[in-house]
């Protein structure tokens, strides 16, 4: 079946602009995660959705970052007033297991470049 | 908070040599997961270890979880060029996975 998809695959934006990143999880997966991966680094947890609620937003780095999810479907990550340090690959993952994380299925990511 | 450290950061081997990456946590882990990320790709789940002292094998890959559940290792026997990539361990912390910075493996034929 289809895996996790993300769009756009690449986004170049000017400093100060807002961006919206989209994630389509695997159908039926209740759990959805957003991560950030800076060049050559590990993955930083941003937020966890269980259905359309977010029990854990502890990884969002500032109030410029927000995310929402429609039911058990699409999620969008919004970054307002982008800064150069926001440049990274943003990865979305979904899982059929809620609560403490089980196996996660990652999308291909959105590479964000802030100029 | 929980920190997961991985060593080495990089490893360059000749094809056929063995490879090991180590993962250490500052706190006891309920379980640990391992992922592989090919260059330009996204992380792909390899395995989850739950029990103290657990050892699991997948063909040439051997995964171990320490007795104290604070460390883990991944050993690859007789590396192949298809093993190239970055191997991440990740510890569970509440709803989140805390990823190590990964070990990048380069295999030359």
C-alpha cells in the first residue's frame, strides 16, 4: 500500500515568510509524529498526534511553530516568520501504535531552505 | 532529560570487515529502536528491543540490549556495500523517540 507522503519535497523561502508543510500518513495510522533533521544530525522530535489531538508538543522549538491534524488524516506543520536556523529536513512519521512509540514509518521529508 | 549518545560518529570499513555501533543512554530505557537511513533517504525501522539482555539477529545484523537497559549495540558481520548509510538508535521517552546522532558507515569495495 501507499507509504507516508510529504509535500512539498523542497521549499525555499525568504527569511520572515511563513511556510506550511504537509504530511499524509499511512491510512489507518492513528499516531503521527513530526521531526526535524539538521544536516548531519540526528532527528529532533517536534510533536506527536494521537488522532487529531496532540498529547505531546514538547519538541516544538518556539511559538513560531505549530501543527494541526484533521482526524486521523493529513497533518500540517506551520512555521511562521521563518529564520535561517529553521533550515532543515522536516520528517513526518506515522504508526499504527499509539502511546509509547512503536515502529514508525517515515515519509521522504521536506527540505526547507530559508534564505 | 534523557540523552542518547552514539559512537563512533563515522566508520569507514573495507567490504567484508565487521562493524559495530554503540548506543548509550543517560537513563534506563523501556525499549530501544534502531533505524537505518541511506544517503538522501529517510529513516527505515530495523528493530525494537524490549527485554534486558535481549539479543536479536537479522541475517548479518546482531542487535543487543544491555542488562541494565541503558545501552545497546548493532553489529554487522562481513559488511557489504549495501550496508552504507547512517544507523540511528532511539530511546523511548514518554510519547517521543529520542534519537542519537547516528553512526555513518562507509563501505569501500
